[in-house]
């Protein structure tokens, strides 16, 4: 059941990040992948800062921040080409 919640939070975070960072939506599957990788990245970033996400809203915020950072990095790398 935890995998289901992790994927659901990743999907929501990826969708929200795609809406915030204009022009970087990747569709349903792409947003799920961006959200899941963003959740891992957000967890890493939050652990560096010393913040823990222990509930559903905290996990969603953590995944959202990670997905936005990931989309920003992808946009930055994509512009250089």
C-alpha cells in the first residue's frame, strides 16, 4: 500500500510541478516519473536542510519541491542544446 501512496503523491506532485513550471509538462506517465524522481530528490534536499516530511501533506510538498527543481534542471539543460 505504501507504493501506491508513493506513486499517487508522485503523480500529483509531477502534475502540479508541470503546471507551475510552464512548458515542461510531460503527460501522465512523464509527470509520474518526474514526480517520483522529484520525490526522491526532494527527500534528499529536505534531509540536507534538516526538514522531515512525516505526513501526507509534508510528503506532497517535499515531492513537489523536488519535481520543480528537477523540471528547472531539465529546462536549464535543454536550453543549452
